[in-house]
C-alpha cells in the first residue's frame, strides 16, 4: 500500500494523550507516514456519530469525546490499538478503500492464528460470526488520516457490557485469546508489522 512507513510502539498510554499526539503529528510540516501500536488505559470513547444513551453505566471509567467516526466503544489494556497517520491524498486512497484495507489487514492477521473472520455489511469492523473482535474508527483531515483500528487480544471484556458497542444493543464481543491461548500484544504487533509492510 505505502512505502517508507515508520512503525512506532507507544506502549500503554492514556487515550487523551495519544489523541493530542495524533492531532499534532498530522499538522507537522515535515509530516511522515506513521503507524502507531499502543494500548490504552480504560476509557469509553465517543465518535462523531455517538449518542450518550449507548453508555449504560460508566462504573467510574472515564468518557472521552473523540473526533473519529463511529459510535461508542471501549479501550483497555490487552487490546491492541493501531493508529494510521497517513497522507491519503498523496497516496490517492479514498476513505472507503482505506477502511476496506484495514478490514483486510485484520482478517489476514487473524488467519495467522487460524481464526476465520468475516465482515458485516453496513457495520465496519471485523467479526467472528456475529461477535465483534475489531473496531474501526477513522478521521480524515486535510488529506491525512488518523485514528484506526482496535483489536481485542487478551483483555477484560466486561466493560463492553456497560455500553451498546458501536451503538448496537446486545452486540457480543470476543478476543483472540478465546481462540488462540498463548497470545500477547508483542506477538500481535510483530505479526501486524509483517503484514502491513506488504499491504
């Protein structure tokens, strides 16, 4: 897809801090295409289409109003978040094509662990049957993309039941560790980079 991408591992970082780092990066005059790998401390985030009624109970988990597309979702340790800061105008990649490439990336990644996944028309993300394993929320500004995809690896899924994930009531979620026991974030990052270098 794109050559000369910088890959960065930011580790465990507050959502708000990563949010402002992204905003600053896409405004840099010497902007370079980068893909960031990270985990977030527990947080519910609201996309531009979000309705707060889909937060059923915060249970002291903070809520952050983001500028990505989509509805409400949860981020927490054990979930790999991959942010794509790309000059899409330069590379002539439209929003729909970009989302499709992200879905294909996650699908290929899951195949590394013998997990068969699928897509649902009109509901961006990646699913195992009808259970969601990865969410996609992007923002395009001045020809550049930011935000990206979150992949449930090995985490506490309980907070997802405090919301209607992505605005859907009773939407079940799942994670890689339910299908592939010996998994950790480091391995998923390693495998992700191998795929993204050739996507």
